[in-house]
């Protein structure tokens, strides 16, 4: 069994001062759930390496996305949203995000600009909490005010940007839109000088450190998030069990949706199997686009009783630090 290489990364180089040595390092993307961390990761990398949904707590793992320029390389580390975690899975997610802070050369701390205008006090209070974690780690930090495409009158942002800027000695406060890419270029100029002198950390055509198996499972989970409501998305996990390349070029992917309760199985499958079919179809198309292969997806549902409440269940389904 082999897996295809990652697709080729865009190589438009950011200008660098003459004679400056090659630089490479890590930038951690952190913030509350749903602020657009994974959308920004994809925008920066130029490919959809992380799944994104309108629901909070979509990202459960650390996902590295790589961007290679002529004389520097940056490894962006997407993390789960930092929140008041109560369940075992959520505590695991938050610890993972906080653990990333100390390992990075630079932190991008994201807030939702549209929320900032609508509910400034709430956003300031919850940002202060995340800022405390960043300050404890001691890593230099850029504050990113995302989703500014949702704020028609940019002047409305100004007093709030100033208030946020007082929370911490940020390197800069950068308003941008991860969705449209507006304002993203400014990040490159701020980031390069903060990275250490180093040869590239990954091959120059790599887009992510994650395998196609992992990305396949995530693409299926993304479709489940889109099609399930209330608590159910948080009770499912997906594994890729096998990846087989046939001689005619077709790739057969075997994957399983794990549900925490017997009663959830029928909901996932849907009437006449319709929901599972729709999930499989959409995930297969996304995977075909990304891998540039023809895919046959064999998708099953299995009950892994209370997997999300038990350490052993989490580990079994891939949620461990390794
Ligand atoms: N309008 C607009 N929407 C955005 C922007 N960035 C992200 N979104 C939307 O916000 C929602 C959440 O985006 P994600 O990238 O999944 O957010 P996240 O911070 O990774 O969320 P978690 O993984 O749950 O912590 C999605 O519906 C995105 O399409 C933006 O710049 N503008
Ligand atoms: Mg995310």
C-alpha cells in the first residue's frame, strides 16, 4: 500500500533583503473556537489541508501546513479552539492548543472581527483569557482580527483594535479576511524576520505533515459536521482503515464512522442510507480533488460505546499526543 505525495505547493516568493540567510520556523494559529484559524491556515498554505465548518470545535488535532518561499519556509500549526472544556475530548483539544504555544517561534492569535464589533466586551474578555496563556508561554504574538469582510464600515473596528492592542505587547494588530485573503500578505513581512536561521524543515513541495489517510478521515468528518445537528457532530470520530491503490489507478479507501451510542447509528445512516451516502459522495469528491486520483470510498458505521468519554476510546481513535 502506498500513498500519493502531497500536491505541489505554490512558490510565489516573498521579497527578502539581499544576503539574508535562509530562515525556517513554526507559527502557531490559536484562538477561541470558530474564529477562522483553519480557514487562515488554508489561505496561507494555498490548499485546503484543514477542514472548516460553521460549527465551533471542528478542529481536534494539531495540523501543520507548510509554505515554502525562495529563501524561507514557514510551518503553520493549526490548533483546536481554546475554550472552557468539560468533556475528556475537549480537555484533550484545549491542552493540545496550549501545548503548541511554547513550541512556536511566533503565535498568530485570532479573534472574530464581526463579533468584536457586535459584542466588544465579550470578545475582549474572552481574548484576555487566551492572551494570558500566550503571555505565560512567552512567545511573540501577532493579533489577527479576522472576518473583516463581514464588517462593512471598517471605521467601526478602530476603537476595538486599540482596546485589544492594550491587552498585550503584540508585535502588530492585523485586520484581515482569511476567507478572501485580503490583508494576508502583510503577515508574511511580519513573520519572516521572526523565524530563526535554518534550512527548510520540510521538502519544498510539502503542503502538510499529515498523511492522505488522515486527510481522508477529516474530509469525511467535515461532511458529517455539515449534515448533523446539535451534539451529534461532537460524538463522531472517523478512521481510515485501509488505502489500496489498484493497478488501473483507482484508489480504494476503507473508512469507518465511529459513533458513541447505538442509537446514533441509524441517524448517521439516515432513511434508506441516504445520509451516509451523501456524506460519502461529498467526501469522495473532495478527496479526489485534493489527491488528483480516482477514489472509491467504502464507508461503514460502527458503535464504539462512549469513546469520547474514555481515555482508551480517545486513544484508539487517534486522539493521543503521539
Ligand atoms: N465571512 C468570513 N467567514 C470566515 C472567515 N474565516 C472563517 N470564516 C468562517 O468561519 C467559520 C469557522 O471557520 P474555521 O476556519 O473552521 O474556524 P476555526 O477557528 O478553525 O474553528 P475551530 O476549529 O472550531 O476552532 C467557517 O464557517 C468559515 O467559513 C472570514 O475571513 N470571513
Ligand atoms: Mg479549526
